[in-house]
C-alpha cells in the first residue's frame, strides 16, 4: 500500500496575521456560508494518514486523540507532513481555517514517516476507528483516507463495509494516476469501493487536475491544486493531490452532519450524505455525471439555507421570516404527516422534521419543518 504522491509544491513564508485566514480552496467550497449555523461542533473526523502534528498551534485544540499502528513509531505525531496538511484542511483553527474549524480530529497513524503503510496497519486502524468511543460517548462520524493502492484487498473492503454499516462516512482520495483523459480509467482502492465517497481534484479555476483519476465511481471533486494548509513545526505549505481534495469533502461532511444533528438530534446515514453531495454538486465538464468530475464540485453555494414551516391543517406557511399562503393545507395521512411532502424532501435531499401537536401554539395540529 503506497501513499498517493503529493509533491511539496512550495513552502510559503507568507506572514500570516493573527486574524484567521481562509485559504482559497475553503472559500471555493463556500464553507463560510455554513459557519453561522455550525463550524463542525459535535463531530469527530478520523484521519488515517501519517499522524498529525498535534503541537501545531492551529491543530492543537482539535486533536482529541489518536493511535499509531506503525511498528517503530509508537507516537501518532506526524513525522512526514502529509497527515498534518490533510488535518488542517479539515479542521485548522488558528492563523488559517479549515472546512470545519470546530470538528475534532483523531490521528490514526497507518502510514510511516516515508508515507508508506501496510494493509495490516490500515485494517487495524479502521477497526480501531469503528470501536472508538470518546470521553463523552462520542463516536467517529467521518473517516478521511488520503491514501490508496491500485490493488483491491478483500480484508480492507470488509473493514470498510463494517464502518459504513455502523454509520460512518468514509471519504477517499480518488488517486493521482490520471492522464486528463475521461476514457482511460484509473482505479485506486479504497476510493473505488462502492461504499466509499471518491473525491477527485480540481484547480481553483474548477478545471480538472491532470493527475486526478477518472473512472465510473468518482463521486465529487474538490480543490486539490496548490492547496494551503498546516505543516509540522508551525509551518504552512502548499501541496497538490487528490489527497488535498479528499479532506475538503471530509470537512464538508462534518459540517453537514453537525447541522443535521442540531436539526434532528440524530445522525444522517452515509447513504444520505452521498446523495446530498451528489445532488448539491455543481455540474462541471460534460453534462451530468462524467468520469472526470463525477457529479461535480460540491459546494455550500447551492445550499439555499431556507427554512420552511408548514402548519398541518392551515394554509399559512412561513418561509424564513416571511409568510405565505398555500392553496391547500397540508394534512396527516394514516398518521404520517403529509406523505407527499416527505417524499419530495427525500428527492431533494432536504431535511424535514414532523413536530407533533401541542409543542407549538401556532400549530395545534402539528407542523412540518423543512430545510433546503
Ligand atoms: Ca483517465
Ligand atoms: Ca459533469
């Protein structure tokens, strides 16, 4: 198992002010649109990589634990740099900001200081993640795997299936063996397993990165060319690779899960997350799904942030702060609130929640809340 190549493009000595800086890739994802609702609170992202420099001031507050599965490297401190860069894209919170600055991180060291790992260390790491329980009973919500190999492995596949079945979303780098040609497939595992989210890389002008793998299971793309993030020894550097695109999506998933938790007091399934990413993506390249961009660039720009309240038995509705009238009042059918509305919400991957009678004086028969 070989870590995806992510050549060091530049160490930039830009003097960062104390005012947090939002790198351009994070802006392209429009993470800031979600931050008024959540910055990732309540979520845990496990980074299976070379470890994390938990002493980096931008990461120290968010790394809540970890474990090394590398013989001879008992500490999960990052001796390579790759894992620290990936971690910063997810949840840096200092001079630079990641996608979800208040998500918590687990440093699961499955790659050594040279960026190499074995199937055994990765499978041990995956099993540890599945069984991890935090001090307050938290479980892992998202796994970031910016690593891969051209060879499938059935033991690893089984571990990933178990993770996804336990409700954990697994986000993987698509791979850096691409040639820019949509008709020549390049396959990398675990990204190609159907249970994972496969992320390809684009540049900041939304063009495909020529190294990004193309195949029929690319889910979405995200920025992965000249990406700024944290690096060991208090540094900030630019790296390129689908390794950098992957954590943009893992951080986005942490935001989606955190917001879902606040609205519904439970967790969305990995299938909901996949559908959400696909349906909110901005289509790029050829019309519709294509083998280079998958469903396109996921961003929070498409996320309207509209809150709708429908009152059972009343024609009045509320859209954000405004009021409107429906031609027909929503009703209960067989005790199910407005089945058709729920179906439509499911199709649009918007969340909906039935509030039963008596908890809202304005809705004596109950109401349906919709977010889109
Ligand atoms: Ca190709
Ligand atoms: Ca397309």
